[in-house]
């Protein structure tokens, strides 16, 4: 290595010496493997997680819309909104199973499911009067609404075991909350 000073700037020239090329290649490989690839994997993993969460939210929203079938139509003619609670849970669960590709016990099917473990439905509540209200998760509700919360276990795709070991968990649990307003005039 030869150092030169030109107009107050330090210039370093590397002379070809034995081992310097090999050292540069080894340092480059170490940088790529231990710095660049993990950073790239973290960015990609975040995007994959975001897409999975979006798929889960879309599936929940479609399931809530399907739950409109549980509205008591006789009460709607009297300008009242009421639900058959058992039918609401049944219809929501039925469509959630279809949309997330789950078995009837809410475990994922062998292929095509976003979930990597049993999905838990934390709450399904309908809010039909007394507005404005605040749901348990803090959203202000101004219209008849179905409030749903589910927990979906997912696993990382890249560096799976490393990420799970760093977090100290077996799976990552995605808690998804959704409030879907009903299309009724009030």
C-alpha cells in the first residue's frame, strides 16, 4: 500500500501483493452473506408478512359481508337491525374457512393456506344501536357494524429458524381486527 498526499487529500494506492486479492474476495463474500443477504431477507420478509396480513383482512371482510345473511329480515322491514347470533357465528366461520383455506376445525389445509396453525376467532360482535360507540379496540362506530378479531399463526419464509430463534417463539401470531359497517339506512 502506497500513500500519497495531493492537495491535502490522502490517496491510497494498493499495490498487487500476495493475498490482497484473496482477502478482498473473502471480505466481499462475508459482506454479502452476513450483511447484504440478511438485510434483503428482512425487507422481503416484511413484504411477505404484509401481503399475508392483507389476504387475511380481505378474507375476514368477505366473511363479514357474507354474515349479512344472518340479519333478521322481518326486523329490517320495521327499520330495525337485529341478528341471529348463532347464524352470524356460523356464516362467518363457514366463509372464513373457505377464504383462508382451512379445515372445519380452523386448522390449515395441506396446501394453499395463509395460516400455519389453528386460527382462533377471538370475538365476533355486532353493534346495532346507541351510536356513536367505541369498539373494544378503540375504533369509533357510527353505524351498525360487525366487529371481528382473529388470531392467525404464521411463520417466516426466509431464515425461518433464525428469525423464530431471535424472537424466542415457535410461530408469529398475527392479530387482525376488523370493523365492517352494514349497508343499511338509518
